[in-house]
């Protein structure tokens, strides 16, 4: 039972001052085992804050990040799943499923987590899953101003993943979940 | 199990004040309680002329459990040979210079066999006479054949005295335990999955070949991992991780010298996991006390004895049996662990003062010396003795022997426990009288190895403290 937090596109301080208070009250240290962050934090303070939630932090570089040494893409294996991480501004057209699928095949992962569009999406596509956790602060994006703060928490348990989607709609936190199962095992390495 | 408290067991109906003198001299004129002790007593006397240090059973268990078999044999002959023909004072005053014993003699082996057959006979009855079993247990139970395991289960009341009910009781209890585990120790994801299965098959499972947006499902309000609500399964799970972590830490430190408990082998891991489940379950079922450091030590002998039962079915269910017996054993002393009750009449301080009174009744000189002259308050040493049922003071094998007596006492574990504690003080009386605060404290907190049979004998012969008897419990 591994809990993985996926979030990104916070754009602190340029576009948003901080995470919403309701999100912050829920995110306490000790519960989450990994954090994957799609990028655009943008400053070190946010990095430090995430580090306090969980020591295992993975970040991919977004175009506005002030830390230049984050990698463009990252892959990691958690349990039976291979996860891929990329900010998404490199994949054109932005948010296009087929292009993202191309990236997924390139990275050879089961779950691809990208951001940049600031909209939550979760798609099953050609044998893998593409998840976009949206913007955790609700910052405006290059595409739209109408953004709800959202992030994603994945509960990886064997071959099954339960994805909990946290969205702040009209000041209230709404939680949904998505279930999916992997059909074959991956070789551990 | 407690009959009228005023009944004084036969064993102590010897002249009281003289006992103290005889304790000091170390000579014990007690007759053996078992049959065949006459021969053994002569044997003891005979040996005493040859080995003035007292014979073989004197030898203390100074090394840890590497020599378990050897110690077993020693324990056997000590148990079987009429309490081990008493060491005299001279032997005790040279604490660590025990010579090696002579070879285990035929008579000792015979005595051990006799004891084993006594127990076997008793246990194999259709209706077991608990009193008789208690008496036998007080003399010490044999180590092999799973006899100790069965006896302990009977003495703790886990198994009913009527043999035909055993099957039923055991399977019922084991089933209950399994269900408890399932209800309380389940991980939240497992819980969520089961709920999912119950509330209808999931479409996404079936439609795994269909591409497209994944469907979002509603969830009950509190049912997500970050929920802070009290009723949430997840929240409770995370609250318990703290307790679980402490239990884990303590388990790592349980008996590090024994392969059974420590090390990274599959077996020891499995044992630790079983103990972890038991302690976690106990903590959850008793939110008032939860887990207190030291409970792992009380659990260890029980779990060890039950897992090393040669009967395979029993050994496989050791976890379930240990849980029930652990709960029963702690039933009397659970108040000792509750901090709020410290000063009340059932708390640890009251028990400690009962120990003090017992010492005063039996040996006022020593009591005075400890309380006033050297100011060694019983809290400093007796707290650990009492709450942990002496598991930290002696070697593992000795603990098993002492627990035989504790469980076999018709007046209950606590009563015998106080007696043994008092006996511990009496047995090192001369050193205590000579020492000051620091020396005494050091001595009592690192209790020296002594002959366990002698200790238990002294304990049984103590005058009970009648000044503060509670007629009703």
C-alpha cells in the first residue's frame, strides 16, 4: 500500500501565493511515501515544503522553474508500476493524447504523469494511463484562466492502482476516485 | 481461581520466626512434596559431604541460551530432586565462584522422568484436577513434549479442565482471533477493495481494453487517504502507525541473544510479525492503556512456549493462543500499566507498598535497612520486577521456571509474584545489609544469578502479610 502524491504547476509566487488552505491542512507528513511533481513550482521554498511532506521527491523541469537542474523527464518504479514524469510543455500539441502516447512509449512506462495544461485529465490510452494532476494552486495557464486547484493521490497496491482526485470546487474539496488494474506484471529491476 | 484468601497453604505451616534463622543459614528442612523425595534428599545430603559448595543444581545460568539443553537438564534435576538439596550460606556468599557440577546422575534423570510422567498423567485425564496441576507446576514443569504449553494453557484458564471440550474451545478461539485480526488489522486499501467488490463489479476492470477517459467514481465522504475525519478508516490506520512503530522498535530489542526472536531469518521475522499482530491487536482493543513498553517482554515467554510445542497444530496456532493467554495473564496486572491509576489502590504504587509490607512482616531488619538506613525505595527496583513479571531479571530458562510457579499458585499470579520479589530481597540479604544506597541499588537493578529452586522455595515459605488483606476483590 504505497501512497504517491502527484501534483504540479503551482507557479508560486508568480501566479499564485500558495496552496489553498484546505489542501495544506490535508497534506501532513508521514502519510505519503513518494511525491512526483510535474514542474513549475517555481521557487526553492516550494521544493523545501514538498520535501517536508515526504523525503522521496521527484521533479521534472517546467519552463518557469528557477532551479535549472531538474531533469526534463524522469522514470521510476513503484511496486509493480513504472511511472514516467514530464512537465508536458515539450510535447506539442499541448495535451494531445497521441503525442503523449508517443512519449509514453519512448519512456516505456505504465503511467505517465504530465502537466502544463492545468486541467485534470486521466486517460487510458494504448495500454497505458496518462494522468494530468492539474494545477495544485489553481494558477492560470497559457490556455485558460478558469482553473480549479487539483492534485492526485495514487494508492498503489500490487497490480491495482486507486487514483484519488482532489479538486477544490467553490471552496469545497471534492474527492473522486478512479480504479484501474494492470494486466501483466513488470519484471522487477 | 482465588479461594478464600485466609486459607494458608500447608507448606507454610512451619514455625515462622525460626524460618528466618534457617533462611540465613541456608539449610532447609522442608520435606519433598513429591513422592520419591526421600531418596533424593538422602542423595543430596550424601553429595554435600563430597562437594561442600552444594551439588550440581547450584550452578547458575550465567550464560545465555546457548546451552539450553544443558540447562534443561540442570533444571530438571533441580526440579525433580526435591528442590535441589539446599545450598548453604557459604555457597551463596561466593556468588560467582560456582564450580562446575558433576555429571548428571542417573537418579536425577529418573527424578526428571518421574516428574514428566506426573504431568503427562495429570494432563491426560478426562477431567483435569487443576489444583493438582497447580501443585505440580509449582515444582517446575518439564521442558519437553509440549507439556509446559498445555499446562500453561490450562492454568491460565484458556483450556477448560474437561478434555472433551478442548477441540471446540480451541477452534472457537482461534476463529475468533482470525476474525479480530481481519477486522482490526486490515489495511485501508484492502478494506476499500473489499467494499468495491461488494458494491458491484467495477466496470473499468471489465472494460480494460477500452481506451478513453477513465471514469471517475464518487466516494463516501471520508474514504480517501488524506481524510482527517475520525471515522475514516485511513485516519485510524495512520494513527496506529505510531503505536506500530514503537512496537516494532521494542520487538527488535526483545531477547537479542535468542535466535528465536532476533536476527533477520525468515523464522524470526515471522515470529516478530506474529508478536506484532498480537500487541497491535491488544493496543487497539484496549485504548485506555494501548501499548506500553515492556508488554513485548511479557508476551515473549508465552509465545515462545506455545510455538515450540511439538504438536504441529498447536504450534501453527501459537499466535492465536498466545493472544488469548496474554490477555488473561495481563488481566490482573493491567492496572499497573495505566498511569492514571498509579496512586490508586489498584495501581502499581499500592502493589509496591504491599511488597514492602510483605518484606517487613518477614524480615524487619532488612526492611528497616532498605527503607531507612540506605533509603532504597522499592520504586527503584520493584517497578520493573512487578510490571514485567520478572522477565528482565533472569535468564530465559529461569523465567520459564519462575513462571511455572507464578501460574501454579492457587492464590494467583500477583500473590506469588510479590512473594518471589520478597524472596529475591531475602536471598541477597547479607549483601544488602553490607551495602550503601548505590551498591544496593546496583545490586537490585542487576540482580545476580542465583539458584532458582532455592529462590522459589524461600518464596513459598514466606509468611503472608495479613495486615492488609482485602476480603473481596
